[in-house]
C-alpha cells in the first residue's frame, strides 16, 4: 500500500503525465493506493467546477482512507518538525509535516514530488516510493 501526496493527485486530475502520475496510475489499477483525509481535503478544495469536484469526490471515496491527524499524531508531528528545525530545516507547510509523520509512523511509502518531503526521507526514515529520491 502507498500514499500519494496532493501535488501528484492534482497533476493526475489535470491529465499531466509524468513519472509520478504514471506510478499512481499503475498503483490505482493494482489497488495499492490509500489516501489520507488531509490529502482528500487538499485535493477537493482545489476544484472550481462542481462537476469535477463531485467526480473527484466519488473517485477518491473508493480508496482506503486514513485519518491522518488525530490525537495520537499531534506530538509526533511536533517532534518531527522540531527534529528537522534543530538541523536547520524548516518545512513550509504543516500539512506536509502531518502527511510525512503519518507515513513514518505507519511505515507507509509516500509518492511525492514536493521537495519538503526530502528531509523526512533523509533524517526521519520516511519511505519514498521512488528509488531516486
């Protein structure tokens, strides 16, 4: 099972073909994609048309969905953010801290293209779906 970051989903829904969207496409066919509630929210809030919003909502509802930021994750996310800050690394988006921390805690590989996830791979054992990250 893999989780896919929001930016990859956005490319996917916009019909952009790249290495990450190709991997997503294969994983969807194989049935190995799960999604997090925060990722669903980020994806859906970006749709302008009601028709596209409703289609995406219906499609995403078919995936195994995880609650990413519950009571048990609050301190883990703060600890991970602070661990990176102590190394001089500032993560720009709180959602990325939550997504990475959830994947680390649950040992779920993450498919991403956002550079903010690289410190989590390098320093905190986030598993990247891509071998070249």
